[in-house]
C-alpha cells in the first residue's frame, strides 16, 4: 500500500486540494493524509513536489504500432496519394520496423503519460513488444480482405493471430478484434469474426467513413476508389453499402474510427447503438479528410474520444499534442468546454468506451495515474493550460506500479 500526497487531484467533477490517495493496484481511498495514515499505518507515504497535479493516466484508443518506421516515406495532403504511398512503401515500412523500432514508439507514449493504448495489429508483428510493454493494452487483431475467393485463407490468418494474442495472460492485456473498414472486408468475413466477438465478448473496433473516396465508393461504386479496386483487386463494385456494414454491429457497442464523412442516417445509427467515435484530428488533417463535426455528434448524443492513430499518419504519439491540435481545429466550440471534453475523452470517456476499470482518480478504479509538475496554483481554466503548456510528467503509475520517475518517501 502507498499513499501519495499531491497538491491537487484532478477528478472528472472537481479539482481536489489538501487530499491524499491510498492505493495498491487500485485506488483504495481519497482522504486527508492523517485519516489515511490511521487507516493504512504500514503504507509507504510519498510526498510530491510543490504544485504537483495527480490525474488519470491517458488512454490512446487507436494506434498502429507496426507502422512506426515512417517519418518521411509517405505522402500527405490527400488520402489517395497517401494510400498509394503506403502500398508503394509497405515492404520497407514493415521490414524497417523491428521490435526496437516499435518499443521506441511504445516508450514514447509512456513518456507522454499514456498508460493504456489500443494497438490495431494488421500482421501480429507487434504482439511480442506489446506483450512486454509497461502499459495496459487492448490488442485489436485486424481483419482485412474484400475478395470472397481469399476469404478462407484470410480468416485462417486472422484466427492464428487472434489465438496468439489470447496466449498472452499478463495483467492489463486484452485480446480484441478490429474490422478494417466497410470497403476492405467482405461481409462473409465480418459475420464470421463477429460471431467470435459476441460469443467471447471481445472489444471491437473498425475504421468507418474516413474519406470522400470511401463515401463515393460505398454509395455509388464510383470515385477515386474505382481505379484503385479495378487495378489492384479486379473489383468493380463495393462489397457492401455503409448501412449494410453498420448492420453487422447492431446491438454490440463498437469503437468506430474517423467517421468524418458520415451522413445523418449513419449518425443516427451510431447513436441508437451507443457506438463510440474515435477522433484522430492530426491524421484527418494530414490525409486531407477534413474535420469531424463535433457539434453533430453532440446533437446525436454520440460519445467521442481522441486518439493519435499511427505514425503512418502522424508525427508523434502524444495525446497532449493531439488535444492541442483539436483545440485549434474545432474553433466553433467554446474553448474551455472543448478543453474539458478533450481531457475527459482521453481518460474517463476512453475507459468507458473500452470498458476498462480506469480513467479516473476515484476509489475502486485501477491505479493508472500520472503526476504533472505545474508552475503555479491552477485556476478555473486548468484544462486549457494542461493542453497548451505540456507540463512535465514526473511520475507514471500503471496498476499501482511506478513506471516512470523516482519515489521520495516520508
């Protein structure tokens, strides 16, 4: 048992001061120090620096670790140009990112306060490094393949990767499933995968309505994807419409990434099924896909959370940077309101979406916590300043264990 003495504690509802936190793997109690000393007399007591802020560890719900080798190989500014550059450089990117490369990406997330992340794994190459990572990980085994003739082989490969992830039994590692997108996965494969997902109650994610190319292809089998599918896959029409794709996820809460080009009917479907949207603002900008309309999501009461995507469409895996870009991107929303929502989107809301017992400094929650060194007493606009000023993260705890920083016991 340990007791932390910060100056301030960030909770979803209020900023606490003159309170301490007793924890082991979970947060056991939040109370004045003397009360905790009496209740837990054998606990190690750790006093934090002046103006220290204890807040939940950050949750990055969508990242592609396998593509962490990219820096300047890929083309930005237009989705199709980017996609063709991915295909052209795919072999170099995959072979160029060994475990050392992927570990560097994971460690960078830890340094920036990310204590949980959702790894979308296309090939299973990142399984070992994720299994050995410090963070809690939802390991989304991705299913892809739009050709019915290849369905059996592709599903067999998917099952092999899923089974391999199930063999990882360490604390905080959750095997899960990702359906790549409506244009890239045949309905036969989706149905087979979702049978497993529902039977085993696995966490589920998918890309949806990221680009205009996807919108045109699903609606009319036209647009920029027409040449792409005809030339590369000899495919002349989409394997499903957007509505047919979404029907697969009816009554099973799913995390859908991007959703920039969704229409009103699709948003109503997402709302009625309590799906969550993963918003990746930097990725959307770099790939020329525009900005997600957060006011529409609020209108439809759709939960959204913020994530970085992978280094194939971002320059760093830092949620504070991601939130800062979102703060400027969505200029129609009052600044403080958006800042508070962004902080919640990478803590409490992300934990709720992933159904994890974390994301809050609250009794009974897992002790996934970070300590920020503020430069002075925080005011009413703390959420804005947390995002703008990127304060030093001096300590990171995951499941109650210190992963970054040194202890200073009393």
